[in-house]
C-alpha cells in the first residue's frame, strides 16, 4: 500500500508539473525589443594577429 500511495503522489505531481508548463494562450502581438536595445554588436574589424601580406612586385617585361 505505501508503494501505491507514493507512486500515485509522484505521478500526480509530475502530471501537474507538466500541465503547468503548457502555454496554450495565443499571444496578441509578437514580443518586441526594449527601446534601448540596439541589436547584437558585431565586430567587423579584421583580425589584428595576421600580418599584412607583402605587396606584389611589378612584372618585369621579358625580352
């Protein structure tokens, strides 16, 4: 009997826990960002650890 009572209480708790997570209410409007949010900052600078490649030498005309 104690096993049955414990398993019943546990299954009831789990069932109610899962039922509480369900969000069936539709949103009236899509979520919006706060006014002070300016997006994710991106770093567009080139990596500084790479040395600049040497300039190509002008082609010497062959005779």
